[in-house]
C-alpha cells in the first residue's frame, strides 16, 4: 500500500507536467511495486491513468489548451483499436507483454530525445484553424496506433500521443499536453472496457494509487506551465529508458505471474 501511494503520486505528477507518460510506468509500478499480476495491473493502470488524466485536464481547460476536434478523432480511432490490442494481450504470455512494453518504451524515449520540430502544418495552421484534408488521415493513424498499444500493454498512450501530436501533427507543446490528456481519458476508458472481466481489481490498491495520482496531477498541472518543457521532456525520456531496462531484466530473470 505504501508503494502504491508513492508510485501513484509519481505517475500523477508526470501526467500533470507532460500530458502523458504516467501510464507507461503504471504497469511496471503495479507489478513490481505493488505486487499485482500483469492481468490485474493492466485494467488497474487504465483506471488510474483515466481518472488522473481527467483531473489533470482541468487546468488545461481553463487555459484553453485543448484541441477538442483533434482529440475526438484521435481518441475515437484509438478507442476502437484498443479492443484489438486487448484481444492480442489475452493470447500472449505475460513475459512477452512486459518485454514488448520495454521495447516500446525505448522507441518512445528515442522520439522524445529527438526533440520538437517546428510547430505548424495541417493540424495547427498559423490562424488557429485545421486543414482537415491533410490532418484527418494523420490523426486517425495516430489514434489507431496509440489505441492498439493502449489495449495491448495497458498504458494510456500519452508517451506516444505527445510525440505524435508535436512531431507528426505539428501542435505546439502546450496544446499537445492538453489535447493528449483528453485523448488519454477516452483511450483509458476504452482500454478498461476491453479488459473488463479479465481480472478482479484490488480495490484498496486501486483507490490508493488513484487518489495520490489525482493529487500529484493537480499539483503538477498547476505549476507545470512555468517549467521548461524541453528539460522536462528530456528528463522523462531518460526515466523511461531506465524503467525499460528494469522491466526487460525483470521479465527475463523473474517472470511475472499471469
């Protein structure tokens, strides 16, 4: 329970600061920190990420930092794809799931370390509008990819949404953070629905994890706008690499229970 409280707060802080990232750490934290099985950790992580993302979204709403139409397209495509990812998850050994998660972590960290490209393009025109002919296919492709991984690995997908919104769709970082949180709420709800019935949730750990994640997300969302986004992004990328190495080693030498 103590581990759940501390790890929940850390995940909430990451969500509030970066608009994502907490979910990719939630499954390893629940498995190796709170002692849950992979099957129980996946839906639990989606509850935590979904609720804390909705909480972290509130300060971004007041600041007008959410592109709702883009979030709706990415989130809807992702919600549908999450069921396919969840179906594949049921066929795989838990060790394979964790090793796959570690591999995706490395790819995401590399994209984050690569840095921003210049904001703009079809999804973020200088006048604030959107060229949907060019933006829509990119937004749908982003949603399908993120949603599938959400269902497969039990992550909210923010660690992929942020690079995609910035590097692929051209949104400025502040808008990407707020829009990502909206997408995470949709994806997490869909992922949880896809995994409903796979395992019984430990309500004590879930409640403790979620409560501290909410507090961390609110505090980070309040102060995160004043912190340098590039430094935060790079620091998070290094953290993801470290956790990926830990997950890969643990999955290889200490296989988790299913």
